[in-house]
């Protein structure tokens, strides 16, 4: 950039300066499917994401990562003046928890992304049972992270014939924290190899509205690693989903979720017929 400065007597001085224009990354929001949506195995899932870019003259491409070995596909983009939508579909043929990422990239190389999670279940799978205890680690009980000690668990979960949601019950007791959780209903159940995961709601000490996610590994199955493993995550649905208990914090995805070796008892994934 160049310019001139002229004084009142007609004297001039020419100057130049460099101006750096920084490209702004697009912002992305997945509008469908909602986080945690349920699909039966073999369903076609359509993802829709909106995006906005301050560079109103930019054009954009879209990539959708489907997780669980399905790779990346190219989404269809409709846009005008830097804003638009991306749409793409895929058939999810295996049961599991899928973290789907939509990445929008502008023609200057800037990119942004958003993620959603869907659950694909097979209503014909076997059931999951377990009973025993873990040594609850420091930090697991969020109201008092210093508390440790034995935590007992017992659960069973299965799909009854023709049912969309699983049946069963779950109990988890951490006496040091005066926490006694009982499930009231299940939302879904996924069995993937040696791993099982199910989600539902329940009460603590007979009251409240709490969500829970239970993730287990049957160590005796192929890929189980030889040891049974367990994770219990509980959150307060009536208090902004505040975490109450989580003995192995991290990703909720069944493929990458951390779990803890049990101290006693057993976990069994019963294969369907």
C-alpha cells in the first residue's frame, strides 16, 4: 500500500506500508442428525451441516468422516456469499457408536469442523451382564474428588424381541460417597466384539434425574485383552448435565472410551443366536 502526505506549503512525502490480510476460518454447525441419535443396523444416515464464512467471496468444499472404518466422503455443498450447507449420506452396516465429523474448507485453505455422535444398534444381538466391584480412584466422585474405595456394580441389558429399547437394570454403589444409583430405564445398547455399552437414566439414593453411560469389556472374548474392564459415568440431568461420577474420564465413544480393570467379579457379553 502506498500513500502521500502533503503539507500546507505543497511539500510531499511518499510512503509505503505492508498490510497483512488474514483469512478467517469458516464456522460449522451440524444441524442433523442430533447428537446421540439412534439407528438400526443397516440404516442410511444423512448428515446436514451449515457453515458461515466472513470471506463472502470464498468458495468451499466439504468432507465427512464417518468413523469405524467407513472412511471419508465428499459432501454436496450449496452456498452463496460465504454461507451455505453441506449434505452427505452413508449406510452404517455395523453396530457401534459413530463420531461423525464434517469439515468445511475454503478456497484459501482455511477450515472448520463440527462433530455429532450416532448410535447404531442391532436388536438381535446378545445381552450384557456383570457383577463385581472396582477400586474407585481419586477424582472419580466429583463432589469430593479425594474419596476412594470399593464401588460395587451389578447390571444386565438386552433387547427383547421386537423392542427398540433394551430392558434390564443397573445398580452402582460407592459407599464412601453415599452414592447408590439405580437405573429406571435404558435408551440403547451396543455390542461390538468384546465391548458393550449402554445408556439410560436413573436415580441416586432414590431421587433425582440422572443420566448414565456404562461401558464394559469382556476380557475372555477375542480382542478383550484377558481382563474384564468397566466404566461408569453418571451426570445430573437436572443440573446442566453436571458430572457426578466417572471412574475413567475421557471419550464416550465405545471404540476409544477408557475403562478400568475390575477388582473382582465378572463381566460377560453373551452372543446372540
